[in-house]
């Protein structure tokens, strides 16, 4: 009996012990569960908060990136529409790789550039003579570009061909106004002439429509750069045409120098004249078809304005273009090493009785210095000569082959 009673008491004690344990553990388990639940809630709220912040940041980054890409796209549209590897001529379609929206925006920008600079374009026409108006005859006409203004005058440049044999010329302005133009001078080498008109002959309406062109240079132009041709690019006065640079590595020889030229995607016209603008509206070149042996006749070409601006300044002052009388080619470093020559300007022709010949210059001489400056190309010669006047003395250095040796000679020419 005692054993049974002891056993029952032991079982009751065990049960009481388990009950105590259950009563102690259950609140702790509940407390732990609530702690886990709170922790999960905090994590969830943190995830939502940081997710929202990350979303906002990503949206801002995408927006900034989008704006930068749009700015880059716009820059490419206006300056490098169809970039190509260096030295590769571009003959493709501008619209390839361009969205319709960007193409429309580019077209609008081109139209705006042409419209903004239309005020600098005038017409230039030969004086009508007694034979004008007969069958199969019509006045010769070209585009002129206003480039300088004073209190009393406007100065413009046009082709020298249209001024040949003329003492005065007709200048056609807005509202079919025609005034006399005085020919200040011309340079047949690059086919350019400068003409002056008097403001006193113009009414206020005409004056209000006239604008002076901003002269620049083609230094920044590369294959694919967008350009706008104004004046008479297709043979029709006041026409506007657009395209891009197809070849940016053309040069052509002229007497006493070398010109940098560009060909474009704009179709060639035999009667074209005028200028080429960049997308900022600056005049970067003068349209020319006189060097088709270099530029071809399939597309319009132009002379870099850097080779024209100095000539305009000389003609404005009614001075003659300094003349030395030779032709040559640039000798770069690679060519010099291959042919064992000095780098400079290699003389290919010296005109008889010209200042160059009288000073002692001969064919195959290489001009390395002129007027105290280093000569690296025929363009350097051209720039230096344009800083001088007729009658000035100019000293230059040549290297000349004498048997197997090269000798250095210093010569002095009196410019014609």
C-alpha cells in the first residue's frame, strides 16, 4: 500500500513539475514569437523604405542619363550626324541609324540655320549691256555674302568670274532692290572678289533685312559633320541645301600656296556659288567648283574659310595680293623620311621672271624657313605671304640636292 501511495505521490509531483514548466515556457515562447514578428515587421518596413528610396534614385539616374543621352544625340545630329572611322569617306544616307523624331528635329534645325543667315545673302549680276536680252542670252548671276559693315558701306564677296571685265556690278537686295556695287579687287587663284555698296542708296526696309555673316573656319569639320549651303548652291539664288562632310582630307595647289578643301554629300551644280555654314551658323567655307580635278564633280565642294578670310581683308583695302610665283607640295615627316628630304614645301614649278625665280629658287628645292618661321607645308607659305605687301622683301631658306649632298641656301625675294 505504501509503495502504491508513494508511486501516486511521485506521479503527482512529476505532473506538477511538467505543469510548472509548461506555464513558464509558454509565455517565453509567446514572447519569442512576438519578438520574431516585430523583427519581421521592422525588416518589411525597412525593405519598403529602402526600396522606395532606391526606386527614386534609379528614376533620377535614368532621367539624368536620358538627358545626357539626348544632349549627346543632339550634338551628334548637329555636328557629327554619321561618325565614321578617321580617313574614311562618307557616302551613306544621313537617316541611317537615326530615328524619325531626330531626323525631323535635325531638318528643323537645318532650316532654322538657313533662315537665320538668309539676310547675309545678296545677288550679284553683270551690268546689262546692249546685247543683253537677245536670244539665248541672260545676265550672269551669282551669290554674294555680306561680311563687313562700316558707317557708310557694306562689303560683300562673290566669285571673281562675274566681275571680270567690269568696273561696276549690280547688287540685288531684298524687295528686288538693285544698287551699284564698286569692285574693290579680286583674286583669280581662289575665284573671289570683294564688292562695296553705299548705305545711302538703301532704304530702311532693305537695311533692316541685311545681316553680316560670321566668318569661321573648317578646322572642326570631320567626315559626317552636318553643313548647310546657302547663296546659290544649286544654281538658283537664295536657295538652301543641307548635307554632311564626305571627305575632310582634300588639298589643292595654287600659286604660292595650298588650300584645304572639303567635299560634301550635296549634289554638284555647275552654276553653284555661295558659302557653307556649320550648325552654329558660322561661314566655314566658300563654295567652289574650280578644283574638280581634286574634288570631283559628283558632289559640291568648298574651300576652307581659313584660306579665304585673309584674302578678303587685303582686297577690302584695295591692295594687290602679294606674289612670289611658284607652286609646290607639302612634305610631311613620313614623306621626308621615305624620300630622304627635309620636311617643308617642295617646289614643283617656278615661273619665269617671277620674284621666286629672280631670287634664286629652283624646282626640287625644299623651303624649310620663311620670314623667320618654320615651314611645315605650303599652307604655311600661303599664310606668311598674305601678311606681306607687294614690294616687301622676304627671306627664306631652302635645302637643295647637290650630287649626294644637301646644301642649305638663304635667299631673298622682292614680292610682286
